[in-house]
């Protein structure tokens, strides 16, 4: 983990939608390329000279030495400026930061991925990780809910994931457009179709807080232990090392104690105003 940013070059970029893009970058320093390691669920701080710095989840696989991928939505000053970057341009990178998903801890279990809205980047690395190590885990269930069917990202990825052995992909949209072949409604409705062992599963979830609270309540009512549910929390992270206080979440700081938390540890804080 570095405090000052290292120089990274954009190898190529992928346009995911009108305002969402993925930057695939590589550290310029050869020694850093070899030593850089992260856990799925961690994030980097990406810096654009003269503009600013933002926290972005890492979407690529930890064993991918060719590039580090970050999917970004152009919603603020820094992210909109980054939208203009092309292959060959440079950014600063410091990280990785935070606590990732407990993938070693849950080996042998069914893995359930539940995401809502556009906030699915933190679990893409989990899917890639499990896909490359399929024999280490049980059934993989991927559930994604979006507000409108046109908001669905990575459609080709979902198609490819659905072809993997022992894998189930379930998609839903609150508002379904023409030719939408999947479910209509909220992500909680997909649980009726999800096939996993409630007594031997780990759920990893990210998205709007209200969606995560509702889905967690449904899961526990079905018998899943609170300690088997993990959430990726979003807060306004600035320094990434717990000094500035912007991302304080009760007694914890999301940047260094999260962003991944076990539901059992934070359930009393969820939906508390001001936390």
C-alpha cells in the first residue's frame, strides 16, 4: 500500500454505457507491476493531475498481471475528466486500500452475489475470482437488479457467466423495456428462483443501502445466518487511510475497516441517519 501515487498508463478502455467506462491500466514501474497485490473488494485511489483523486473499486482478477481494471461512472468533476482519457494517457494510483471479500474464509461454500442498481463493480472481481478457481467453491448464484432494463451493464459478461458450470444467473428490472427476457421487479423476487444451500452459503452484496437492507431481511427470514452475509458499503472516502473522517461509519471508517463488512457486525448501524 502506497501513500504517494504511482504512475500508471491506460492500456485500453471499454465503453460500458453512455456515462460508464472501464479503464484498464498498468503501473509504469516494472518492480511495482510484479509486487502489486490486492484482494477482491478492495479499492484504489485514482488521481488525475490538476483535477483530483477518487476511490474506485478494482474489478479485475488479483492474478491478472497484465492490467488493473476500474469501472467508473462519470458523475463528478474528477470522473467526468477521466471519461476523456484514452489509451496512452496516464493517471496516478495509490492503494490498494480497505478490506476485501472473505473469499478464503468461505471456500467450499455456495457463493451468492446480489447487486442492485449500477453499484455492481465491487463484486465483479469476486465473480472473476471464483470463475478462475471454480473447483474451490460450490454453486455460484449471480443476481442483479436494475431500475430500468437499459441500465444493465456487462450483458455479454452475464451471458458468459451463465454458461459456466454449476452457475445460475438471475436478472431483474423494475421497469422492463421492449424485448427484456428476464424478470420484472425487485431483486428480492429473484430469491424464489435462486438455488443454493442456505446452510452452506456466503452472500456478497453491494448496491443501494435500502436494497441491501431489504434483501438481507429476506435472506435471514429464509434461514441464512447473519454472519454469512457480507456487504460492501459506500461512503464519501477522501484520504483512504482513516485520517480525514469523511467516511466514518459509527466506530469504523469505511476506507480502512471496510468497505466490506459482515452484516452481523453493522446491522444496528444500517439506516441510522447520519452514519
